[in-house]
C-alpha cells in the first residue's frame, strides 16, 4: 500500500479505537485507561505497517518487533498500576475531572481524540521504515536498535525499582531514591524519551526519515512541560511535601546525573 493510504488507515484506526475507549472509560468512571490504550495502539499500527508496507521484509520485521515489544511492555505496566488504583483515577485525571466538571463528557471525548491523533503522527517513523525498499540494514539502523535496547532495559529497571519501593508498607508517602531514582527524579521518563530517539534514529536511513525528528522533540516537550514531570511533581509535592522538595533540590529532574549536596 502507499504511504498515504497506510497513514489514513492508521488515523481511522486510532480515532475509532479512542471512541471505544472513551465509552469504556465513562462506564468504568476511570479515564486513566486511555494511557493503556495509547500505549497498546502503537503495536496495532506497527503490525499494520509491517503487514501492508512495501519495504524490505527484514526491516519491517525489526521495526514491528521493536515497537510491539516496547508498546506491550509499557501497556502491561500501566495496566498493573491502574488496576491497583481502580476505581480511583490517577491524579492528573482526577484534576481534569474537577476542572472539566461542567463539560466532562465532551471534553474527555476530544481529549481522547487528541490522543488518537497524536498516536498516528508519532507512528510516522514506523511507517517510513516499513516503506523503505533498500534491501540492506544500515549501520545507523543497527545503532537505532542498540539504543532501543538500552532504553527499553533502562525503562523496565526504573519501573521495577519504583514498583518494588511502593510495595513496601514502610515506604508509604516516602520518596523513592533507590537505584536509578537516585540519579534522576524521573528515570522512567528519560528512558521513555530515549525509546523515541531510537525510533527516530532507526528511521533516519529511510526516505524522509529525518523529518520525524519532531517525534522525540514532541515527546521531550510533553514529558518536561505538559503531562509528564509537571503533573507528576505537583502530585508528589501534595502527598510528600518537604521531603519531595528536598529531592527536587538534590536530584536532576530528567537526565540522570550525580546528586547535588544534600541536607541529610
């Protein structure tokens, strides 16, 4: 299929799926499930591109494998986290529910559609790679795979360390500063961003692949300025107070690095 046709199919799939998720979210009274759907839908798109793309088969298989493995791991992690909280929504959705009380249903409908639209545009590196006819995997693509593997392992370790910390009763309302969390306040976000860098690097060898630089840049903006760090830290300060403020003072927000002087 042509690139335009596949992109149109992806857009239709994303927007339709998000309508179904919106209906389910209101029946469950839990809008947090959009995060699970958002992650899992990348697997669907990658498989569609790999099956119907006209590029080199091995490249399509590698690209699909990278996306599906990352996407389903993240979706399953989010499912476990959200299911433990259910029926309570995560903090940022409780905040939106309060802010949008007068137009709750319609505002969340368009919010979910925006997530579907974002899915489609962020999937462009996958699509371009699956349309690349070059019958040889380039060095830059191998670099992309290596970077993806590092990012995936790092994100999985960060998620596991935080999950294990939260499971200990004595750590209730305490700040996790163990493992990777000692060097970054959000190592999971850092490695999630690195995944998107790896997708961009892999797509660089494909025609128009350089254009997809907007994907890691957009994810960096969202994580640093919109729904990532700002909302997470606002919630952390509400629940942990001065101990989290001290963590902010001594530890980098995003990029892992050595700690600054502590009052401890």
